């Protein structure tokens, strides 16, 4: 695809926040998913007057678009309904130049060998390339004066390797043949780049407001396990001298310097077994000594920023909701402002004005741009509506529910019910189980190619999203409840939800399905095997199915042991076998559709082969395996997403509201759906 770089000022290029004319509402469809645009990253300008943001637009494969991942475009807004598209083809890394005159971003444009750094003027004009490194720029941060940028990139690839590959020598040394990423300081005026002398593999940068210090996130190697478990923040002078390591015990996230540069706030796990870096910490930038803030709170921090007076403004997720919370640097909670009716996903604060750019979604709209007051009551002013046509679509009734699991633990979830008369026995139900398990579902937008949500609500099927124990959003204590017990009580939180919802007369416990990806696929495979009596149908995606062979084939064996399973296979072979769905496949009565990307390195496709073979030979219900060439741990391309939605939704409907019995045909009517017949 060719990238177009231009300033667009026509009426068709800006987003209006207004209600669509009243019209008969139509059901939300699978095909609608390929029209939905979503706001991605947002950055507020240095004067607080504008917000630069990206918009992700899916390839509408149904209407003849070329296959591929979603397109991205850069927009700048100056108020509600005042968003203008500045260019298409922006890859990411959107930031304001320190003087506010332009917006920078990284992209691989025609003529570039790799992703380079570009900028486009705010007041109109063509985008221009600022710097092209010898390899792709993976991340960057502006020096406060705007005369330099610090970039993250690897060294130039050895040209001899390409020459050898052309002659057939393409052997790879597994896990020992990966390039390290380094930090380089680039003088914008002259284009010279000098590499900082720092140990390890770099992945993130933060610069102090006075430019006197730089913080770099470093791991000992580029391995995914090291990136997850062994990264640490290092603070030094801009040339790398005087480096101090902040010796946290586990996962780490983003960081930012205090206004005076003396402290570094960052997100991190509270201990080695904490599965997510979502607790605020503050470190002395000179010594590296640090302390956690609100470590026992039943919440997780999504993003944060320092205020002008030296406090920390944070976006937290607490259960299925979000809120703004302000802390002192010493850890005192100064204010808390919950969001009503929306879930905020990210923030960018302009400290001088107190204005906050917010990306948020709700039950009836995907992610859009909002602006808020950091000192306000949590209300969000909506600036964009990239999908006004959604007002013509019918939605189900979405609500939060809470119940006690069998051992008294309170569990929370979100339920979408169809509208109209409920069947006497209750609605058929599908559980959509999130992955991780270090993740959670919020009371926001819950529909996508692998998440039937409001599409099923229009088809007479309820959909539930349960934040089982081990989920995020509830603090470290709730996370620990699933340790050393996969998938034990965490899975039975789902079974107990069936009992709760059926006792309330809402769902038919004889018509319950389950689906999910990764760890959610693990739960779906578990539901099809050991818990087959509870589930009428299952659709596991990129699922763990044999924990012993999974450990030997995944790229994250250390992370899975240290923060989930707690012990390695050789410490308890029997536990690993007994907690594997294949161990319990014999006699399965749950029709199961298994789907997997052939290029998945997180959960090897062999996991799905194993489940398929065991169910095929020892189960008592139909089983089918679908593979997606070129796709990894989740489908990125439009055609694979459409295929997945068609197959998975059809399989679930066939066994919940359809005839059941023999499975639907393995071929899809794609020629008719795509207008090719």
C-alpha cells in the first residue's frame, strides 16, 4: 500500500460529534466489524490546545479491499467535532515536537528501507523525514530542547548474511540469533547518531524535563521471556554515564520523571509472582531506591503522568470500571474521580493546563477521543465520533453482575442480554473468556471478530465476560488466587457463573457455550474436556492443551512458571499432566471447533493438533481444526479475521440455537459473501 502524506482540510476530513438522523435500527453484523474505526494513541500538545491521535481503520475485505492488517491515519483535533486527518499511513510513535510546531511519528514510506522518523507541521504542509537509521526505529523520545531525539534501534544487519542466504545458507540458531536494540542520540540538525554505552536490550526511554537524565528500560537479551521478566529501568546522564539500576523483582512498565527530575515514577509488579506491571512506584533518580504506591489497592494502574506541582495523576482500572486517581509522590491518595458510563484506556496529561487527552470506549461505541480536566469530577468531553452509523444499529442490554463463587470469593463480570421476550428456559449463553490470565474485561466495547458481543445479542444469545480469579483490575491479592492451580478454581468461577445466572432465570444452563483465545482458549479446551457436562459447544483459539509440551515449545516458559504455575514441570509432572485438557479428552460430549495461527510462537500450533487428535480419537462429539497460515497469536489480517468470525459464530449458533448434531459444512460461502459468484 502506498502512503499518502497530506494536510486535509475538507469538510469530509473532520469528525463531527452529532446524532445521526432517526432510522430503523438494524442488527449489528459480522460485516459491520470491518467498518468500525477506533482511536489508538493520543498525545496532547505542549500548550494543551490540540490533541494528535491515530485512527485504526480495518480493511473492508467484504467490499473488495486488499487483505492486510488495519490501516492507520494521523489526526489532529482542536475541539469537539474539530478533528482533521493530516495523513494516512502513519505507523505509530505519535508525539509533539517540544515547541508544538509539528507532530512526529515513525513510518516506512516509499523509498525507505526501514521505519524512519517523520514530522508534519500543525499549520499545514508536507510531511518530511527527520531521520532514517540503518535499521527500523522501534521507539523514540524528544530531548526537551527539541534539538535531538533519542531513538531505539538495532545495528545495521550484516550484509554478508543476505549474500549467504541467497546461496541457500539460511540456518537459524534458536534463541541465540537475535539482534540487540540500543539507544542512539540523534542530532536533528546534522543527522549524526551516537550510540549510548548501555548493557542489554533496550525497549523504552524517558527523558527528564531538564534533559539532565535519561531512563532506559533494559533486558539482558532480546528473548521474550527476558523482556517480560528481566527488564529493569536504568537512570543515567544522557551519554549513559553514572548509570543506576532500579532493581525491581519482576515485570516493569512505563516510566516518567518528576518535574524537577529528581524522581522517576514507573509501573512495576510488586514481586516476582505478580503477573502484571500495574502498580505505581517512585524511585530516587540518583540512588535507584524505590517504594510502591497503593500496593494493596484493589485496582491496577493503566497509565499516569506527573502534575506540575509534583503529584502523580493516574488512570486506574478497578474491577470493570475506570477512574482518575491523584497521588502525592509519597503515596497519599489525594483524589479519586470515577468515570460513569465509559471506560478510559489511556491518558496524556498537559501538566501546565491540567487538560487530559483520554481514549475511552463504552457499551455502544468503540474507542474515541475525549478530553478531561485533571482536577475535575471524572467527566469526559467527547471530541470524536468516527462511527456515527453505529446509531442505526441495535444493541443488547449490557450490565455488570457480581456473584460469590463456591468458596466465597466475589467474582465480577459483564453480561449482554438480547432484547425482546426471553425464552421460558432462559437465553442460550456464550462465555467469552479473556486471555492472560493477566487481563480483564471492562464494562465498555466488547464486540470484535473473536468476541460475538452485541452481534449475538441480536440473534437471541446472551454473552458473558467473567473476570475470573487471576484477572487484573482487582489488585495483587486477587491475582494470587489462581497461582499454582491452572485451571482449578479460576475455571470453576465460570461454572459458578452458570449457576448464578440460571438461578436468576436469565440463561438456559443446558445451552451454554464457551470461547476464548490463549489462556481463554485454555479455559475453552478445559470446558470441552473435563467440564464437558457444563458446555454444549466450545471454540478454543490459540489454546494451551498439553502443559508439558507447551512448556517446551512456548517463548515464555519462565514467565508461565514464575507468575502462574509457580513450579516447573520437572517438579511435578503429574500436576502438569492432570491440568492438561488432552488428559481429559476421552468421552467429551462437547462439539469443539479449534482454531490456530500457523505462525504462533507464544502457543505453538502443535497444541491445537494435540487437542484435535485426542478429541477425534477418544471424544464422542464432532471436532474440527482450522489453521491460519501466516497468522500468529491472534489473527491480524482482515481475511483471516472474517473467516474466523464466520466459522466460530456459526459453530456456536449451530449448537446453541440451531439443529445441532452433525457439524455445519466445513466450507464457507465466501464467493457469495464477497460478491465473487
